[in-house]
C-alpha cells in the first residue's frame, strides 16, 4: 500500500477517534446540544434522540489531519535522507 493511502486511513481513524474523545472533541451547549469533532464539528446530538452531521466538518477534519500527517511523513523521510547522505 502506498504511503498516501496509509496516511489517509490514519487521518480518518484519528479524526473519528478525536471526535469522541471527551476532553478534546466533545463540547456541550447551554441548550443540551452536544457537538462532536475537532477542529470542526462532525456530529451533533440534540438530546431527544435526534442527531445530524455537519456538511463539511468531517471532510475538513480528515483533510486537516491528512495534511499534518503528510507533513510529518515528509519531515521524517527528509531527515532519514539527510542522515544517509552524511554517512
């Protein structure tokens, strides 16, 4: 599997995982509405059994974490390359 597919799957898992992490991804409203997601809202629970998804929140979160992991991957591979050149 290519590194881009692995990074995409990792960003998908992290975006969903962080959305349900109590300290980071869950916010409570004064009206009893609960928002799930970080940095953008992915899911909204209204308290009476109703829920909805935000229109672009899930896509933004996945893209956000994808860019972060891609930059980390490039940084690590660049360091490995520079380390091999110095030898």
